[in-house]
C-alpha cells in the first residue's frame, strides 16, 4: 500500500514542538550568510555592516532582476547587492540588522547581528565649558579657540557650549588629539534644534545657531574656515553656521584640503549646521577627507564661483566610512564628488559611502553665468556606495554635456586603486536634468590604470529628462538598470547610447554582466531607436559594445521599432497613455494597462512609486526619523501549485535538512500512523532562514509515497518514502526547479507510534 506524505514550509512559523535535524550536503553547498559580530556604535557615526565573511552568494542581481544580497538595518532601511554596507544609526536603540544572501539558483541564507547605537558619553559638569558672547567677533574667536584647545588635550569627554547668536571670525582649528572620547562643540540650547531635522537657511533657523564669519585665506592664512588638522580625531560640531562675507575662493568652509600620508583624521560628526556662500564666490562647502565622518541634517547653500570647479561635498582621500544624510546641497559645478586625486593604496580609497535623504539642487539662474555647470553626483573612485532616497534636481549643459549622474573609474596622474566598485543607486528622483546618467568603465591618462568601474545597479529610480539628450553606457562591467521610469519634457533622440569607454580603454572592449530589465522609457523620435551606437541600432548596438551575456527583457520602449530591438520587450506607440496621470505626475501604470505585472519578477515595469515616494520623503521634508520611516515593501513570495514532472528539470540546490527522528502523535480512523510536528530551525546549520518552520504530516504503514515540500519561490522538494518496516522510513529527496540539474540524497526517519485517543 502506498501512502503520500506532504511537507509545507511556512516562513515565520517557528516551531513549538521540536525535532532534531541533521543537514546533508548535496554536490552544491549553497550560500551561507555571515553578518559578523555584534556591534556598539555611536549615534550619528558612520559605520559599516560587514557581511564579507559570507560565502556562496551571487554578487549580481538574480536572473529576474531582484536582489542577491540584502541588508535590513533594523531601523527601517535596507540596502541591496552590497555585502559590506555603509549605514548610520541616528536614534539610540538596539537594532537587529539582518543579512540575506542568495546564490545563482535563488537558494538563500540569512544571518543577523545586533547593533547597539548609543549617544556619546555625557560630559561631567567639570568638563563642560559654556562661553559668553562678548559682542566682539575677534575676542569671541580667541575664547572659542582656547576652549577647544583645552578640550582637545583632555582624555575625557568634553563639551564647549556656545550661545545662539554668538558671532566669531574664522578660522576655527580642530587640533590633533589621541583620545577616543568625543569633544563636542555645540550651540548651548539644543531644544530648538531637534535631532534628525534639517537646518535650513531660514531666518528662524539662523537665529538658533552660533556663527562664523568666513573671510578666507589671505586674511587667516588657513585653507579652511573650520580646519581639521592632521591627527584631529573625535569631534562633534552641532549648530554652527559658516557665512561667507567676502568673495575669496582659496578657502573651503570645512575640511582638510591636503592629506598627510602618515596621519589621517577620523571620527567627525557635523550635525545641524548651515554653510552659506551668501552670494559670494565660494570654492567648496565640505571636504570630508579621512575616516569615519558624518555630515547630517545640514544645508550647504550657494556654492558657486566663476571659472572654478565648485563643490558642495567632496572627498578624495581616506577610506571612510562616510555618511551624508538628510542635507540640502547646492553647488554650481559638482554638488557631490568622490575621487579625483591618486591614492597610494586601496586602503586610502573611500570604502563605504551612504548618501541618503539629501536634496541635491542647482539654481536655474546659474545657467549660462560662467559657473562651469557639470553634474549633480559624481564618483571617480570608491567601494560600496549606497545612494538612496535622494532628490537630484536641475542640471544643464555647460561645463559638461548635462548628465545628472556620472560614474567612472578615473585618474589624471596614474592610480591603480582609483576604482569604482559596488554602487547601489536606488529609490532616487532625478528631476529636470538634460541627461540622466553617464556610466563609464574607465578614464585614465597615465599608467597605472585602475580597474574598470563595476557592479553598478540603478533600481527603482525616476528620471525626468529634457532638451533632447538620452543616457550613456560606456562599458562598465556588470552595469544593471532595473525598474526605472524615464520621462521626457521634450523630444529625446534615444534612450541609451552605447560606447566603448573613455581614455585608456581598449576600443573593442565588451563589458560583461549588462542587465536592462523592467524599465519604462520615454517616447523617442529618432526613427524608433531606443538603443543605439555609432555603428548600429537596437540589438546590433548591444552586440557591438557588450559581451554575449547581456540581458535586455520586459522593458517598455515608447515609439521604438520592435524588429530592431531584442525580443521579449514592449513597443507601444507611446508610453504616456499607460500612466495613471502623466500630466499630474503619477507615473504608476494605470489599472487597465496591458503591461501590468509584466516584469521579469511579476511586478509592473518601471519604478514603484509607493516605495519611491516613501524613500524620498525625507529628502523633500528635511525630517529624518527612522521611527516613522516605513520599511520598504517586501517582495511578495507566491505560493505556487506543485508541478512535479511535466517537463520540469531536477535542480541541484543547497544542502537540505532531513529529520533523524520523527514521532507519531496520533492514528487516524483507519489505523494508519499519522505524525505532525513543527521542526526546530536552531539545528539546521544555516540551511534555512532563522524563524522558519517546517510542518510535517505523515500517514502510512508500509509501501512507498512521496513528500512535496515548498522551500522557496520557484522550488519544490519531492521526497520518495520507502517504508521498510513499521516506523522505519528511507527517504530520497529531489529539489525541482526549471532548467537545472538533479540532486539526490538519502536518510532515515525512525517513527515511534502510539494509539489514538
């Protein structure tokens, strides 16, 4: 007599009655997540979540475009496809950060780490110095500098408190120090400056701050108004305004212009500050060279100068991590720049840059004024960058051709280490830009050359482009463009143009790992060509510039000719009628669109505006509160109907866990044994995600049967059960998945039975 046994795996159903489980390796071990050791960090301090000890995971996205690596930070945020993820905790508390990794088959593994975020140790009363306003800017400066110097020599936590309205002349120098206790320089009354709320240029906010008059290098002899000396460590500055009062471009507002190779700066937090060019020629706002630096809840305004490459935020030396969160950043040439100078080793390249919740903006009045307008965000080197939840607004053709986002490995002087690697650019809005992006593999003018830019993923972004210019893809390795929406306010000649790269690149180089999935692209007018290069259009352009593994599917290309482009995409006459309200700015697909749920992952092509608006809300409002920031909507996991046989191919998956014992709890009316147990996941050896359970129902006495068990999306298990004697079972299992290979293993279950009651 044959019996049938069914297994159902329920996510988030942890067992209450337990079975011990033994894990058996199949020929492929599958991924194993490792989230590292528990951490204690300082609130507001840039940090890294490091899962680099994980093994067996895929670095690129899954075949359907979904993530292969995901960090959930525990405070409402997540990053994708970055194994060593930068972050900053802005509210005290204990958080569980969870890492999930997948291999190429989709098999997953999960691990967690506990992160305790604490405020810096409080200064004792004798270590707090409160200054008085003398009414004289030079005297105030001398008193403030003396207080900072005294605090720097102490090994204890120290505070220097300055009354609101206190005005002093530049410079303010932060001396070298060896203590790891913070010196805090802050406005005395913080009750008017709540945490996680951006300081603006309003008169109301200015009245809450203490202010430095920035006069510049000819007057002060310092290259920065607030100067971080070599070896300066562990400083917090809260509630400072720096206001430029002369046109002088040889001074930056905050930073360390030149780096001492032997001595680096570390552990700085700038919070709720205001940096204002104030209508005068100004070179840079903040230079954040060094290690473990945060710039939070602040505004950098009106950074512009004729004939000079101005920047709101710049970094080119020191391996970070760097956190730039919840700021307003205005600059004429480059709003944000990482890289541009050669470094001596990989350890001097920024490793870990979280850029989140910022409003990056150029003044439209600057166009045509000689300010060398370039782009809004540029990476020339750096590892593990997460740019998410930002608004990038206004970019024009002037100093460059108008791309809002520019990424490339680059060096002018020869630098083997100036590589861009691992970029997550997700949930951002790019508004009113002549062109969206230019992704270049490498631009180098002298040997040694760096590695080509690689593993760059743009996902769930909205791009509003103008003035007839599309986007550029120039040979970066493993560049992925997934679930983006592109609209145009004027005719666009093409969606993406492809080229081989830039200076120093082999002209015939073909980049591997290119993915273009589930995007919606505006209507073009260049004879129906969405994808093009100088030699070919559509599929021909892809073959000219990319290796044979390129993947272009389920994109909606408005007004493009289908026969020219790869099959498996959509080519409506116009994409505009597909949106809920194009004119009103609602770019979700309307309910009746034939493209609903047509993506490779079963979702709508284009950006998900529910997720996008939630992620970018702080960039618009300036209120950064992780307690009220919604968790990203999880990817739904369908529960499919079993399809054993019928053309499926067995799948070589990760090791599966087989019970070594099972107990029958009941008998049915026919006298056949029935067993029902939840399986404990504590002894699964990492094979299943923590918190999952397995329900087992068994019926039968002798004979054979099978078990069907749902493991994860797209996978099923078939267990063949051979009952040799009463209570002794030999189990053979197969994992089924399309287009994969077979895996088998055996084990034994021992069942002890008792009579029904």
